[in-house]
């Protein structure tokens, strides 16, 4: 275990050592983020939907884990741009109000996520407009047999690393039903913006010029607290999830201004303050009334002697801010894994829990039986 600032910096600038730790090659997957955005834009052009889908009054996105966060980002952007209700469901059951006026998008990178398949099943039975996004699995099979629109995306990535493939197609869906969220010109710019930014935070960039490495060093040995606001609200959740999965660390997150009505009280009397470090993800597009709240919050945290870094993401548009902020967070989680000398790719507990649950519940068998029955 490294324990000094000099050692930490040396490790993060030692690519050979990091490669020896990163046996699953997570660095390649994170490095591919800009390319996957570009690939997703191209793949999404193949998506078509029936005319009746354009009459949907709401969009329900069903997914879990890395397959759900794209829905969160989509919802955050749509809240600022279109007059349509967007919901993200991380559960086995759809809300009771979902009916034939709802467009339900089942997103599962593997195509075998049981919670998502169960929501897919319920949506079909209620006569909702249904669409599937996956790389393979039972979701692809069900869409094929039931003649439901399906977008096949490339496999071979960890679900959390495939985020662009799970997020960008949702923008296309919104466009197809008459509610464009991001301009075509913005999507064309994205790859270049992300490629340029990626160079500044990737392993080749030394600590003194690499914000991701600098923030990882500050978070190392501490409990990260991630705050965000506006269209970046779900970015804080992404940071927490990536730190959980890649660095195998605990982390917390919350949103401004909501935290001003509850969590801020936790800064009145702080336990274990020496173990906390805060990253606040700011935005150029914030509501004018939020700015003062941020100043007050930062001042309070600093007065308590707790470390805090305020980060304004790179980019000129909302989606550029969102995706560069995510890229920064993905690299932060990666460098934390390196500092902890942990291979970030395996998620042994997630895999173990899924295996045990499938052995007991045998959900895939039940879904296959349902599919055979409705296809008779």
C-alpha cells in the first residue's frame, strides 16, 4: 500500500504498474468512451418505430445498474428541453398508470436482466408501446418473436463502460416521436470534444496536468461525497456507482438544491471530518438562484476543515458538460482503483448475487415459458 503523496503521484504516472494491476483492461474501455459515443450515434440511425409510438404521452425507461444510468441522464436533459414526462424504473414492477399511452423502453446491456424483462413483460401485457435496447439475450429474442422494435448494440464491454451505447439511442427515440433534445450539430461535435478532453485525463497525461489523477489522490483514503445540480444531477450518481464498482469503495452523493433542505444539516456537527472529501460538479447552465446556495455550501464545508473541489465540466453545451463530467468521473474511479491496487473490471459480488438468485428463482425459465405462451 502506498502511503505518501509522492508515492501516489508516482504510481499514477507509472503506466506499466497500472497495466499490471488492471488485468481486465478497464483503461481501454474508458479510453473508448468517445468512440462509443460516435458509434452509438451511427447505430441509432438504424432505429425505426411504428407511427402509433409517436402518440405516446410519456416515456418509461426500465433498466438496472449501468443500463439504467443512461435513462437518468436522458431524463435530466429532457427536463430542460422537452414537455414530456420521463421516468426511470429500477424495479420488477411498472407504475400502475402505465398503459397504451406509454412508451416503455427496456434497456439491458446483456439482454437478460430479470427486473427489466419483467417490466418488458408487464408493458407488453398492458398494451404499451414497447422498445428494446440490448446487445443480445432474452430481450432480443422476445422483441424478435413479438415483432417489437429493437436496437442491437455491440457487446463485449462491461455494462457500466457501455454507457454511450445505452444513452445516445434514447435521444434518437425522443427525436423519432417528435421531441428532439440535442441538435444534430451538437452530436456531430461530441466525438471531437470528448477525444480532446480524454487526452487530458487519460493515463498518458501526468499528474500535474491531469485533473482526474489529482482528484483521485485527494479522494484516496477518504469517503467521497459527490454533489451536483441541474442537468448534471445524475452525474453525481454515476460517480458514486463508478467508485463503488471500479474502486470497490463506498461513496455518497446528493443534489443541489435539495440537499439544502436536509443533508446540509449534517455539516452542522461533523463526525469523522478527516475522512471526508467533497467534489461539487458545477454547471454553466445553473438557475441563477442556485449560485448563492453553492457559495454558502462551499464556505460552510471549508470552514469545517473538510476538503472540497468544485469542478465545472469541459464543454459549451449541456450534453458536452454531461459527458465530459462522466468521462472525468470514470477516470477518477479508475485511478482510485489503481491507488488501492485493485483490478477494476471484475464485479464478483454482483455476479455472485445474480447467480444465486437465478439458481433459486429461475426467472429466465419463467420468462421463456411466458414468451412461448404469448407467441402461440
